[in-house]
């Protein structure tokens, strides 16, 4: 089976963004940087693509110009073990110009959308007791950053 690698289009921040993402996620690294040559369309020597890995998953970033930007139709979901991980990734990705959205979604300072989700959410909203599941879902819909303790309390009717 072929490898599928997400490719992220930036105006001119591909290397900066890759270095930022590598700093946020453990076991991550930039693996290659290529540059525009004399054929253009950008000035020779400017960054063309950046290959990087986030926790072993491959990504490519390209400096393609301002023609395309990110929107919420594509996002990356971060499965977090607990509230500590949620807090870490939420803080890191909203720093320096990132923006909070609803229900665990945010945009980082480059406009890329992320879903920061604790494992407890899946357990709670799929609870066989539909009352618990619906109370957890209703609580989640009121949140920006997801709060595991508040989700559990809502599920329990507290």
C-alpha cells in the first residue's frame, strides 16, 4: 500500500511552522528541507518544502504562496490520555496567536485546525446509559477546551 502523507500549504512559513510543530510533539523532527532553484516561481534559495515527523507520522509543508489557506474542513485530532495532555497541547497550540474555538477545537497561529480530545470524551458520549451520554455531550457542546472533570460531573448529573 502506498504511503499517505498530509501536505500542508503555507504562504512562506513552512519551515517556521514545521519547527513549531516539532517543538510541541514528542519524538518529532524535521527530516528534510528543499529550496526553490532558478526555475522559480519563488526566489532561488527560499524554502520550497519541509518534510517532518510528528511522533513518527510523516508530514510535508510547502511554501506555495498566499493563494490557499487552511479552513476547518480539515483538522488534526490529538487523542489525549488525560487532562494534563489536553492542557499541554491546548496551551502550546493556542500560544502566540492561536485561537480557541468550541468543543475542543482550536486554530494554531498558522491557521491550522486541531481537535484536542481526551480519551474520556469517547467513553462518556458512548456510555450505554443514554442519559449519561447525552449529559456529557451537552456539557461538551458548551466548552472550548475540554475539561474531563466537568464532563464526568455532567455525565453523573452533578
